[in-house]
C-alpha cells in the first residue's frame, strides 16, 4: 500500500515521509505515532524438534499494522527503526505483549519452551536490553521459558567493553544467543565464544539449495558440518517441503522452522494452534 511506497521512498531519500493530508512527518515521528497507537504487533512462528517433530519453541516476528496501509513487512521499516532508535521501544512492546499472551497459555506450552526475539546491533550498546529481558523473564516461573535473542551474522558486533559486559550479564540471567543467518557472514570461532553464542541458525538460502544441483548441496553440507563441528545446536529456517525437512532430519539438525510446519501467525492464532497441534 501507500505506506510501503512511502517507507521505500524515505529509505531512498534519507528522511522525509509525506502523509496524504499534507503534513510532513519524519519516519521517526511516523513510527513514534504508530508505537503510541499500538500498531506494531508480534507475529509468532513455531519451531519444532528435528528429532520427533514436537513443538519446542517459537520466533517472534514484528509486523506494522498501519492504520491506512495494513500490514507492513519488517524489512521495510526495521532498518529505519534501528537508525532512529525506535527499535528499542518497539522490541520492548513486543516483549511485553508476548509475555502477556504466553502467560495466559502456560499450561499448554511444553517444558522449557523457547521463545526468540530478533535484535539489532544498536541494542547491544547499553543495558536497556538486559532490563527488558529481566522484565520478560520475571513474568514466568523460573526456567519455564527459555529466552533467546537472535543476532544476525550479516553485521558483526564490535566487542566493546559495554557490549562484552552486556553479553556476560545476559548469559548470567540465562538468556541464550542465536546467531541468525549463519553462513552469510564471516564470524570466527573467537567471535562465537566472545558473544557466548548457543545456537546457529542456518540461513534460508542454504535450505533452499536442498534438491538442487550437486555443488549447492556441497555448500549446504559444508555449512552444516561447520555448525556441527563448532559444537553448537543448529536451527534450520525456511523449510518449505518434505524433502528439505527429511534431509535436515537425516543430518541431525536439532530444530526446524518454516512454512512446511507453520507460517508466522498472530498471537490469537497461536493460541488456537496450541489447542490443535497434534504433536502436543
Ligand atoms: P529472519 O530473522 O531471518 O526471519 C525469518 C524470515 O523468514 C521471516 O520473515 C519469516 O516470515 C520468513 N520465513 C519463515 N519461514 C519461511 C519459509 O518457509 N519460507 C520463506 N520463504 N520464508 C520464511 P519476516 O517476518 O518478513 O522478517 C524478515 C526479517 O525482518 C527477519 O529475518 C528479521 O531479520 C527482521 N525482523 C523481524 N522481526 C523483527 C524484530 O522484531 N526485530 C528486529 N530487529 N528485526 C526483525
Ligand atoms: Ca531471526
Ligand atoms: Ca534468518
Ligand atoms: Ca550463552
């Protein structure tokens, strides 16, 4: 819709969004207005065990439910929200909303249910994230929910003193770290150790190689080998068919995620899903 075009324009023009009634709003003002109106909503996508197919967790994915344009995909506004810092209160709102919804359905969740949020590099420069994680975890009985933060490999973090301390504190309160989009960047073993990474999420582009030519399959096998040799649990995302699911199960990938199992859904749809999920 209109807003998508506007956001794309704003990305290109480095600043201003025109709204139809003639006032000019910066993307930041537009997003702050949306935040006050509760337009940023969490969608949630189930993650299943590669071992037995049971539900083990879920990833939270933000959507902007714009009052005129409808649902806006995160890649169209998350970069802008990061640039002006609004991603911080957006993530906080998501965490509060997800904590509220999950606590109403705790009895239907498997033990140590994993819930993951995506975070941007700027959220690693102070301790706000630590407080938000503490607030999230304090909603639940101890060890009932495993909170994971997903950090992309596309942009490597600088190991500043504050950033290192943040990850140490997160580790101390039991927050897990997943390296997202694994295979697309250049993280080293020391990088993984420095930031106390617990899980590697194999990027969707590798999963898409399954069933294609031999060279692509070798690339995929190489990435899976590397993940397994690093001794970290792996998650494969973007699984869209049976062949991909079978291939990854054979290679002992611990966790599986993709449209083949379930698409991202609203929290309301998720509570219905919990009632009908056959594996539970
Ligand atoms: P991501 O973290 O790699 O998230 C996975 C994306 O793949 C999601 O797109 C999801 O809907 C999509 N996906 C899941 N299963 C399949 C599948 O089987 N096939 C295909 N083709 N796609 C699948 P989405 O929701 O549009 O999110 C795009 C990106 O936006 C995310 O990539 C993440 O980097 C970012 N993002 C989403 N929510 C947040 C957030 O709350 N905070 C931050 N900082 N970034 C977010
Ligand atoms: Ca992710
Ligand atoms: Ca990813
Ligand atoms: Ca850790």
